[in-house]
């Protein structure tokens, strides 16, 4: 399989109208370590783990460009599902104070490098759900891509390389009345993703050569 084959069976959780669109936008997003080194997991808004209990790997905006160039237009914001693999060395995250009180977007942070490798048990092909957009619930002013990996990792993986195959569209982003309602919706996204990834046409991607390919 060289590319995500057109799968006529892709459905959205929300409406049949989306159905047409997601066929068009499924594609492989290979954003693993390229020569610009811009595909490492960075620290984000700091809400994923603490406030929602749903940790997300934040994809740097530079890598977002690669993502959008390989099939997903930046304008097609929403929630997607697919597979992902985290590998290589990781470090810890050091937060810097905000320069200005009114500054928007993610706080400045630095990854303190280390030589610790992701364990083999964590470096497997895993299900993921991805949010691409503006997080209307939080009124973000910056486009962001965040990946929640459906797996219990043994450690945080800031700075690690992440490889993604975006396989389908789930729903558009929405606003919610509460954090609980947002979390509930994300839980439904995860269930939907697991179900879809077990189906013919998706299951095969776990074995794809894409995952073992060495990157430059
Ligand atoms: N944020 C929203 O404001 N609206 C959403 O519909 C929404 N859906 C999400 C779905 C998934 C699968 C994930 C991982 C995140 C989603 N988020 C959404 C983003 C969420 O607000 C964000 O991960 C946290 O605020 C941490 O930055
Ligand atoms: Mg996060």
C-alpha cells in the first residue's frame, strides 16, 4: 500500500454531508523527522492532561504545514482518526514565563534533551485521534494539531519523533457547555476510532511499510 487507497466506506459520526468530504481528505501525513527537524512533540496549552485528563501530543505548526500539504487542507479543521507511532529519544519540558500577560497561544517552553529512548512497548503502531483546529471551547487564536494516542505510555514523550497516518474524518470541531461535555465527546471519538480501525480497509495499515521505514 503506497497511499491511503480511496475507501468509499468512510463515514463521519455527524452527517452524511461530511461523508463526501472525508473521502477527499483522507491521506497519509508523514511528518516524521524531516531535514528541518520540525516534527517533534512540543508542549501545548497545558490543559490536555491536567484539565481534561486526555493528554495530547502537540504537533508543531511547522509540521502542520507538512500535514496540510500531504492531503488535509488547513481549512478542513475537525477531528480525525488514524494511527501513530512515537519513537526515538525524548526529554522533559521546561515552561518559561509568559512575556506578556495578554499574550495568546501556548506558553513558551523548551524541551530539555535527554538520551532516554522510548521503550519498545511504547514504540508500536497505535490508534490515535487528532484535533485540527481552533478549539472553539477554549477560543484559541492559533491553529493547532493535537494527537491523543490511545495507549498508556510509561513516560511523557516531549521531543520524541511522531509519525502519523491520518485515515479518516470524524466530525467538525464544536463548542461545548462544559469541560465534561467536551471530554464525553472525545470519549465517543475514541470509541469510534477504535471501531473503525478494526474494520477491513483500516486494519491493514498497522502492517504498512510506512511504520518501519527509516527517516533521514
Ligand atoms: N476542542 C474544542 O474546543 N472542541 C472540540 O470539539 C474538540 N474536540 C477534540 C477531539 C479530540 C479527539 C481531541 C484530542 C481534542 C479535542 N479538542 C476540542 C481540543 C481540546 O480542547 C484540547 O485537546 C485541550 O484544550 C488541550 O489543549
Ligand atoms: Mg497537549
